C-alpha cells in the first residue's frame, strides 16, 4: 500500500487564490499537516484527520508527514503562499535526505500564490523587472550573509521582496537592513510594507527609504523595495519593463 | 459608465493552476486581450470579444485595453504565468503613465502561478532559499546589465531563475551567460532546463553547469540555477533552508 504526499500552497489568505489543483488534493486527503493557522484554513470532514503543529518544528512535521504517506495515507502538508518559497517543501526534502527510505514516497509539490506576488499585484507591478526574494530571518543563516545579499542585490539594481522582515526575537536587525538599503540605494527609493495581504487585515504602506522605520514591519508583513526606476503612477506602484 | 481592467495571470499552462479569481474575471469579461496563444486558452462565448495580438506590441495592446475599459467594457488582459513577472502588468502601467486620463480606470492585477515556481514545484524545491529572477532578453535593457546582474547574483549565492533565456534573434548571448555562471559558480553547480511546464510538451533536464550547452534552452524554457548548496535527493532537486 503506497500513499502520497502533497506539499500544497494555500496562497496568501483569500480562498479565491487557491488553485483547483490544491483544492482537489485537499478533497482527496486523509491527513492534513501544518502550522496551526494554515491547517485552520482546511474545513474538517469525515475521513480527514487534521494535524496542526506549532511553528519551528518543520523537520518533525515533515518526518511525520513522510511516515504517514509511507504507511499508505494521502497526506497534504499545507503552507501559506507557495510551499517552495521559504516554506515547507525544502523541509520535506531535508527529511528525505536524512532518511533514504523516504525516497520511495511519491512526493508532489503543488505551487501557490506566494505573498510577494500577491502583494505586487495589489500594488501594481513593482516586481515587473528583474528582482530577488530574501528571507530576512537569521534562524537558519548568519546575519552577515543577509547583509551581504542586500548589498549585492542593491548593486545589481534588483527590485527586492523580503519575507520574515522582523520578529520580537530580533528587533534590531531590520533596522540594520534599512540602514544598508539607504546607504546603497539612497533615501528616495520606494519601499512598501504589505501586511496580511488578501486577508481582512490587509494594509499597505508605501514610503521612501528615507521615511521607512523598522516598526512599519511585523511578522505578517512582506516588504517590497523597488529598483532605481520604480515609481508611482496614479495610485499604483510599478517598475517599468525597460531598465533605462 | 465606468468599466474595469483586470490584468490576469493564466498560470503556466495547466488549467488546474488557474485561480478561481481569474476564472471569475474571465466569466464576467466582455473583452479579452493578449498575445495569441494566451487568448487561445479562453473559451469563446456569446457576449465575449476576443482580441488576440502578436508578440512585441505590448504597449499598443495595453493602450487598447485601457481605452475599452474607459469606454465601459469589462476587459481582461491575459498573461501566461503571473502578469507581474515579465508580463503585461508593467506595460499597462507604462501606458497609464503616458496618458494620465487612464488614471481613472479601475485596474486590478490578478496574480497567477509564474513559470519559475511551477517549474520549481515539479523539480522539488530548488528555490527554497533566497533567489532571484532575471529576464535574459535584451529587448529592453543592455546586455551588459544582464551580465552584471548575473555576476552580482552569483556573488550573493542566490539561486536563480531565468526567463526568456534564448531566442533565434540572439543565439550567442545565452552561451555568454553560461560562461559567466561557470566562471562565478564553478562547473558542478546544478542547472535545470524546464520546458513548457505543466503542458503536454513538458520536459525537464537537470545537468551541471559544466555539462550545460546553449541548445538546452529555447523560448519556452525557464532555467533554474541552484545556489552553492542545491543538490539532488532521490529524483528531486532541492535547496536546503539552511545556508551552511
């Protein structure tokens, strides 16, 4: 008896952004596993066991999901956004690497609308030219690497999207990130704080780097920094397709 | 009478990846505008006028869409993938910038599954850590800027996704891009050529930079280059969440 493990992206919050592929996988699932608020988005029904778990236990959660699928269950690991962007997909493959017996499990990643692209759509088209995505958390990498990547990204003149910009456990680092960006990009560069995108608590705040303060971001915020050509037109923010 | 202009992402090809939000916008539309193969994905029906147009007329197409919406139509501009990623959203805002009367048009961008994230999902999780997206076409920027961005991205140790890697009109540039990547990242770095993702013609080819040749890419290919930690596990390619 062989099960299947789907790693599914629920998008940023609005159910109108959940793909039919993900909806179908959830309809067929016997077990749904994930961080508490994401599992809470899945409606209970007969024949479905929900397994909500706390944050920062990604490897344990991945191993549990692989064990259930190995035993024949139809498992969906749910992530917010896209599972391949700073979410559960990498954690599952790390768990497979640690336990080669899991290589026989049928694993399929189902993409979703990731927060930066939902935020960009609401704003206009700030990521319409070359861009990068950086996780500002230093849980899994040294802060010096984040600083280096910010400098390289600024010198490449990428537009940038930042996930996990700020948490209570590291309040000073985002201030340092803003200092680096101001030094590299100047004070007039546009920066948008997009909070809880597509949910009832959605809020947008577009300012210049000179006006930006660390308190504008929290754990539910994705931050978008324009490139040197990003500008406002009407109520929108966009980056032209042409670099010059 | 005031219309509306939706700029909608159809995803990479499979209808199971079209969001319900986009499906609803198309169901309500009076006019659908876009590049011929994307408009061909929309079923004809009474009350809907399809406006297919050729490639490289993005600004004309955007202006036409804005004029129709201004006159009261419910217009959907369709893009493949996500309209905010190297697609029609920026072109529409460029058209608004040229003609301020268009600022009164209600414009809403509806995100979609962009090719790099669909390809990454099929592969495993190659974009599971910090990454960048670069359009390798020099239609709208100097090739020297592409080269500079490739070097900065390599020195940031970003995973990378390339759109429009190669076309008949510029056959030599992708070879130069591969040379830069080999010089910066070494010959063992993994690179995947993902063609026609989620369509019946889908094909994946993962090799090392040392093995990669320009002919492995064409206009329907998105290219994904790993960071220094990207590796294979079983039949998957993934980038660990940890940088070290």
